[in-house]
């Protein structure tokens, strides 16, 4: 990534916002994104409801599959993404998700620092762990 790029310019999506998800990011924010590539992050995924949530961090042993997009006009769209993900302004400890910055590894092998939305509440025993780390694969096999 160019040193002049802002880390907020890239977003990692892993659930309903993926290209073949229920509400692709391209539809949510009017095609003002550029697909960078498929990628993975170090995280664990759980089915919170009809949507997934991730727990991420350097100590987390797991792999989540998703996609990286470049946001073309971040200030205009971050509030739309925050609202979609249940993030208050300013963020609150009881928000459904929280914004994090995470390193994604593109399938091509290069790494890119991205904004992502991680689950912000306690993982309950009723929330299934998604072993494959791939939400689209999970919903395909459960339907």
C-alpha cells in the first residue's frame, strides 16, 4: 500500500456485504467501491443470527474468508456502513459491532490493512462457530 494511502480507504467484508451476500457492499453504497480481491484475516467467525460476526486479534487462531474493497469516498459512506453494522456515533460499548483495523492477506499473497467490523458483544453458546470461516459457504450448506 502506498504510504500516502489512508488505512480507512480499504474495507474487509466477510458476511452479508460480500459480492454474493444478501446486501453486497456495491449496492449499499451505490457502487462507490472497487473490488481489490478475495482475502483472509486472522479471526474466528460465529453465526450471530442470519448474519455472522467475527472475533479478531493477533492471539486469535482462526481464518475468515472475505473480500477487500477500496472505498472511493470514505467520509460520505462510513456513516452508511456504521448504521448498517449497528455502530453508534460516537461508538458505544453496547453497539452490535465495532470498527477495527486488521491486516488482510489477499489470495495473491500481498497484505493490506483494512477497516473491518467485528462483533462487539459476548459470543453466546447458541451462536454456532463457523469452522470453514466462510459465511457464503456456510449459508450455502445450511439452505
